[in-house]
């Protein structure tokens, strides 16, 4: 499957997968906290996205980076992260 196909494939996100996504995001502030010192560091973000993909692939088969980022940015507008 090419990246283009993976990005256009409809992924199935179970409640468990969404909960895991939120848990993984909560511990990676540089992805969502604009005041975090590493927020603008692309290398750190790339590494953290890769770690999240590894943790989510069992729950969301076929998940690729565009699908992960798409889910995060859609949900980001509705959910506040952090304490």
C-alpha cells in the first residue's frame, strides 16, 4: 500500500484506540503545547510521532503518519489536553 493509499483509506478508531491516542499525546507535550520548549523542534516531533505510530498500530491496523496526524488535528479542536 502506498502512502497516498494509506492516507485515503478510512481507518476504524475504536474507543480503546482513541483512549490510547489521548494517553500517548498527553505524555508528548511538544506535539500540542505551543508553549513547550520543543514545540517547534521538527526532529523531536518526528520521533514522537514515530513512537505513537508504534504504540497504535496494533489497535489501528494500517495506520500511517497522515492518518495519525489527521485524527489528532481533527480531535484537537474539540479536546483540551494537559492538566
